[in-house]
């Protein structure tokens, strides 16, 4: 390798280092700040996404319970004209026994 070529390459590296690092230090500072803001924003977004996902799961379970309760209430409303349903409700809710049947009550011992 010739001495002139070697000096040109050495000067080129020195010039490149000087341009990229020394003269453009403010650019590197801006890049670091941008990265810090970006990473902070991503972390906040992930936290919010996890929170919203948990809330969604809770709301879906509440919706399922509400739909089941609605279906039970509609079934009760539609069954109110049925004599068998009325008899069953009286037996369960009030403890009424039809004539001809004996009511047996078991007392728990303490």
C-alpha cells in the first residue's frame, strides 16, 4: 500500500469521526432524548392496554351474568300463567304444601 493512499485513508477516517461525532454531538443528544421519550410512551401504552384488557374481561363476565339473569327473569315472566310453575313457586318460596300431602321438616341439631 502506498504511503499517500494510507494517509488519505487515515485522514478520511479522522474527518469522518470529526464530522459524525465531534461536530454533530447535538444530533446524538437529540437521538437519545427521542429514544427515551419513545420508550416511555411505549411503556405507558402497554400499561394502558393491559388495564383496558382487564376491564374488558370484567365487563364481558358482567355481561354474561346479566344475560343469564335476564333469561331467568324472562322465563319466570313467561311461566307465571302456568299452574305448575305457581305451585312450584309456592312450595319453594313459602313452604306451602297442597292438600293431601304431608310436609316433613328436618331440624338441624347444633
